[in-house]
C-alpha cells in the first residue's frame, strides 16, 4: 500500500502517541503534533522516523501551519479532561475546556477539511469518547464537550461525503493511558474536598471508581500486534464493513477491559486501521 501522510494532534501521550509510533513503523509519513518541548523530545526518541512538531490547536498561528503539511489522513486527538459537579465548576474553567476540546478541534479540523474538499480525497478521524454518547454524574464538564464533538463529527461526515472525504468518530471508554485517572483524581483547585458537601465528595469518589484504570496496565503495543489483528477481524465479523461500528466496538470493549490494557490491544490498532488500512467506503 502506498505510504500516506498522517497528521495527528495530541500525539504526546496516550492514543495519539501509540498511533503515531505504530503508523511510522508501518512506513507512513507521520507528523506528530505535541504541546511542549518535553513531549517532542520523548516522542522523537521513542520513534526517530516521526516528524514531530509543536502545535497548539487553540492558536490561529499554529493552525495555519497545517496548510503546508497536506495530510492524506488527519487524526483530531488533542483534548483536555475535566470532571466535577456542574453546579459548582467555575464558568471560566468550563469555557477553557470547550476552547480546547470543541473550538480548537473544530478550528484545525475545518482547516484540514477545506484542503481535502479541494482535492476531493482524504480521511478525518475525530477522537470523541464513550462520554460523547452518554453522560454520568461528575463527568459532566468533559462529556458536554464530547457530545458537541459527536454532533460535529456526525454532521461533518454527511457534508464531506459528497466531496470524497471520509469522516469517522472514535468512542473509547476508560483505558490505561492515565487520562481518565488524572481528570477523575484532580478536578482542579476550585474543588476543595475538605470544604465540599459530603454529597459532592461522594459523587467524585464514585467517579474515580467508575472511570479510572491505573497506569500499571500500560504495555508496549508492538508486543501485541498479532492479537490486535485478531480483535480487528473479530470486530469486522460483528459489524461488517461499518467503520463507525468498528471503532465504537473498540470503545465498548475498552469500557469493560481497560484494566488488562485493551487500549493497547485494540484502540491504538483501530486508529491505525482507520487511518489507512480499510479499503472500503464506510456504510451510512
């Protein structure tokens, strides 16, 4: 298969990092966008074949840089996590999460989409969340943003289809990347457990039990490629050629199996397969 140019945001950790490394190993030109110098150094050391760049999706100046990159595949993966009672979270804090997860994602995706429309080819993969299709107590701030992303990706998919551009959403559940753990355990200084109502503390304690996975389960995805292929085939058998079903299946499994590192076994390969390996056009 001809190598593709793949741009991935949020490649400094988690799913983005895993997908960037694996795609580069498979011979593709991967442009891994990270937020800071430390992430850039670590990622370049982990996979020298990567082209690593700093990119802030809330910066118009940074977003303008993508015009020169001309990706065949764009993975919109950058996001922030935020939890806490909706009746207490400061509006400024909530606006900040929307600025990254919704408006930043929209801005850079729109920039890429315009270029893909002109050449009438390309694939856009938007990382949503299982929180994009459901919401629970304590996770409201984050799931609000992912519901918005779910609507964005769904509408964009229908709009770009006529231009020959594929769009899909990925809806992962809890995985052992540390992302869920950080946002569940640390809502921010605005939430003081010592001063909070017992009911609010109980909500946050339940959230920790419900969505955290723990970092101990993280493994090197390269050790599990044969297993990845098996699960990829299993998902195809269950969902036919529906790309959306294929990816959502990965999220559902992750919600039940994160503690044994399903993210490494299935979701990262899902990103890889969604990026370039599926030879069909997804069914509507």
